[in-house]
């Protein structure tokens, strides 16, 4: 079941009711793209959560019957990438009426560099949408990707990065690659 913005907010309202204190959630992947109006919907729900808020979110999540696939990681980790420490300050604040959730979406540049790790066809489409919508440059992507720590075979990440840079910026040289 795809999740549009309205469904995401409805889900978060239920989580919000269960929270005992204010927490920060940072939407990642398709969730972030949906909240930033880059995509109309997402197929799953993804968050990276500051460590001090992680357990509170898990407790609230487990207390509501939601039936959704909700992937969540700590402190700037998204799938197998660890974003630089400034990911939280670079994230985009999403306006909501939630009492206990400060909702943010990853900065579009961070969306791109986290999608490079897996890089299936849908990820490539999402990367292209972010590049076009936010006019991201080859140097911005290469520079931010150089700050990402990839957990796993780092050569795979490098290969995927080179592929993306060549695919979307075929006639440009880069200072960072």
C-alpha cells in the first residue's frame, strides 16, 4: 500500500498520541521525498532518529497497531550509510500540527547520497527527481558522498557514485571525483 502525505501524517498523529515527550524524527528515502512533495507517495516509511529519541519512538510505535513497514535507524544512519553529523541541522523542517514530534525530512542532497548505496531502478529515478527539482550539482553530490560512511563494501558505493555522476552529468568534470 503506498503512503501519501495524508496517510503519513495520519500515522504520525497516532504515534504522537503515544509519546511521553517531544522527539525528533527525520524522514529518509521515499518518506522524505513524499513530505517534500518530490513524490506523491512512498511504499514504506523510513526515519533516522537521534539516539536520545530512538527508544521513545520504538515504544510508541509498538503500542499502536499500524500494520505498516517502518524502517528506522539511529543518528543519521540510513540503510547502510552513515551521514555526517550535520545531517540533522541540514534536514528540512516539515510543518505539522503534532504535539510531540518535530518532523524533518533529509536534505535532498542527503536523500541522493543515501540512495546511491542500494541504487536500484527506483532509487535512480528518485535521485534524478532530486537533482532536477533542487538543481543539485555534480560537485555537491560528489562532495557530500565523500563525507558518507558506507557500512559494507565501500567499493560498491564508489562504483554506484561514479555511475550516478556519469549518468546525470555526462559532460561535466568534477573537482571531487
